C-alpha cells in the first residue's frame, strides 16, 4: 500500500471524507524527502486530527497502529522483531 493510500485510510478512519480531504490538502505538499515511510507526515496529520477532532484519541491511536502494522513485512507480521515492536510503541506514544 502506498503512502497516499495509507494516509487517506488513517484520516478517513478517524474523521471521515471531509476531514481527510481538508487535512490532506493542507499537509500533503509538505512531504519531507528523508521520510520514505511517511512517519513525519503521519505525525503532522495526527496533530492536525487532534486539533480538528478533540476527544478522538482512541480512534487516532487505533488508526496509527493499523498504519504501523501495514509497514510490517510478512515475516514481521508473524514474528515481529524487537525493533519493529519498538517502532510501533514509539508511534503509539507519539500519537
């Protein structure tokens, strides 16, 4: 799944179509070139979601978890490495 699809799914899961469209339009052109997995973009989008939809913390964390699990390869899904688990924990702590 590509970066655009992942970010659309993340935003849509929490805020629906209107919120997803508005936040992507505002943040998509700020893609950092040194972030191929899109974690920095996701962090900005999560901050924007929190500002737009206060009280949706559980939904936001769940969407971030789903996105992190999407980044795992088939072997890591079966038996995640310590590094993969730490990345997920960090992502959840930041969300």
